[in-house]
């Protein structure tokens, strides 16, 4: 193990990860609905209809 500072140990515990979802939904009828990060309510994983 490498010695690290207390500041480093605190920093790695913070919620600093960023990610986003993109994709598309295709219906049986062939309609395509693309979506991106702006269509998803933060923290919910829900997709809002445009």
C-alpha cells in the first residue's frame, strides 16, 4: 500500500462520477424514439416523452 493523505481519502469518497444514458426505443410498428441525458430525470432513470 502507498501512503496517502487524509485529503485524498476524503476526496475518493465524494460523489464525483458522471455518466449519461443514450439510446433509442423502437416500437413493433417501426417508430423510433431516440433519447439522451436531457430526457432523463436526474437520479430516477426515467425517460420523459418529448
